């Protein structure tokens, strides 16, 4: 096993900004994946790029793995058991390419030291999986535990449903994303809206969005960029369609 890079006692600013931009999108997709893929006894065949659980089989690729004892993240392309030419690794190499282009050291360092991490996630490797999954898009990621750690698999199977737009969970998604990546909640919300092709305009303290079906929403942020208010107004005629039957003329948080 390769030697981990020296700890920087924190993620790089570039990684934190990328995480802030992607986290809400990824968290929403993870909820959608959890409804689709049973978390029962599972098996994986990385050569065949399959993961099966509860009678459902999906195509996956290998992001990397987190080792509990070493407290490091090892990318699949840096793992001597696989390497960058392995069928399960090739689809993930775009993450390294993006890391090189944007100057994100966590995405290009073969083995990342995370012994310093003491945050809300189970371990720092989870945050790397969030960012990698956000870059790749697709159906979400799976943490597959093994003796000594967890392998992280990306679901790139078209049968896995994609999260759809819903204004109701927006404040919760942004708040949960900020718990992981508190860099800038305005960026987090803007990226979530953009992902769902919801038009918006922003000022230093607000984001106004034109919701599908003719509704609108207003988000307010404090001076630290934290979301303090989310008001959505949905026409009664489209409320049921937009909120999955939980619609109302307006919703505030």
C-alpha cells in the first residue's frame, strides 16, 4: 500500500467549494437511491461491474475505499488490486481529470490522509465520496462495508431513478449539505436549482427562483452565507403535482 500524503489538518479550499456546490444535489439523489435499492444482504462483482441487493442488480464503478485503521482514502485507480485500467475504475477517471483541471488535491492524491477529520460524517472518506459522486452524476453512491473499511461504488445504471424537483425538502437539503460543507449555502442552493433547471436570480443576501408550474420561491441568507429563510409559493392548481400531493399555496421555513 502506498504511503498517505501528509495531513493538511483540513480539506483544501477548492475541495470545500466543490463540495458546497454538489452536496445538496448528491444528498437528494442518495435519498432517491435508498428508496430504489434495498439495503439487504449484498454481493458485488467489480469485474462485471455489478452490485446486487434485495433482488435488485445495478451497474456500478469503483470510486475508492476508506480504511478504518489507517484513516485514509485510497482511490480505485491507485489501489494495486485494481488500477486505472480496471473495468470498474475507468468510468471514474473523469473525477481525477476534473481534480487536475480545478486544482483539487484530494481528487488527484492517490491516498488521502483523513486522520484529522472530526466532523458530522462518519469519516472523511464519506465526503470524498459525496464530491466524486456529484462530479459523476448518475444514480448515487453505495458504501459497501468490508473487514477493515468500506468500498465506495458509484451507481451509473440508467434503471436507477434520478431525483426530481420538489421545493418542500429544499431547506432541509441545503441545511444538511451545509453541515457537511459549510463553505457557502448560496452556492449550494444555486447549484441545486441549476441542476433541476429552475431559473433564479441572486443578490448577496437572497435568491429568487421561478418554480416549475408558475410558482416562485425566495431564499434569504445571513452575512455568513447561511440559509435563514425559504418561502415557496405554489399555485393551487399545480401544488399537488409539484409537491407529490403535499402541496399548499405557500411553504415557509
